[in-house]
């Protein structure tokens, strides 16, 4: 993202994640779910899931899910998506799952994630937790647990990144020092007119 602004710094994100862990434990208790499997959607959802997985003291491995090729708008979300391997280490049939993402907007990522999960097995239930829920829903998808609700201007997007990546875009993805930033959507950047260079002027 270009022209980004820090919206929520690491202390604010840390506070939200702490509260989500407490609220998620309450949701699981109310539903009588004792041994859920947690799965994070790459990349931001994995960072959030790592923290929630630790706070809940879950003993089974955390799953990672990449849904890039499953999205119905794959050809329009960017010409060079970063594709990562999915890792689902535990059988999912008849298990209660916690699916975790960083930002819920259109609902298309979650729809794609469910398609991937059901290719692997048939879970008993899927609970959705997201760090940020923002306006712009295109599909009837709702989260069971939301850390923060956001109302953004048209053409804006919110993204979870590491502090290190703000200083060095090629920095290694590490789930610590997380911040939420605001910026333009790729589609909005493409619509912005470019100024052609003036001959003879550097």
C-alpha cells in the first residue's frame, strides 16, 4: 500500500487481541466447545490466530490456510499475489473449527476459505473470528467474534502489518509488533491519473 497511515499502533492492537482471547474463551464455553481446531488465513489471519491459539492454551497444532486461488475475484485483486502453502495438520471431520482472519470486508475471503476447508473434510461447525470488521459486505458473511468495527471512506482499505515492514517492505513476516494501517485499495490506485514526464525535466 502506498500513502499509508498508521490507524492503530502496536499497543492498541495488543489490547484488542487480549480482549478477543477472553471473549473467544467465553464463546467456546457458552457453546460447550472444549477442544477446537484453530486455523488462520494467510497472512494477517495467521498472526492473529497465533496469538489467540496461545491465549486459549490450545494443544493441537495451528492450521494455516491460503485461499488465493479459491477467490472468485482472483483475477481482479492483484497481478502478483503472494501464494503460501496451506497447512492443516489435524483431520477436520466432525471437529469444531475456529477460522481466523485479520479483516472481514466483502466476505469473499471467508467464502473461499470455507471452500478450501470442505475440500479437506466436513467439520462439525466453523466459528469465525476477525480482528477488524469493516463495511463493504458483498456476501452474507458475519463473524462470531469481532475485535474492532471500522467505517472507512470509499477507496480505503485497512491492513494488518508488522512494524518492521513499515520501515523495510521486505522484512520477514513475524507476528509481533503488529499495527493496523489505512491506505488506498489497489483498484483506487489504478484509477488515479499519472502525470507524464515533461521532456527535458528530471
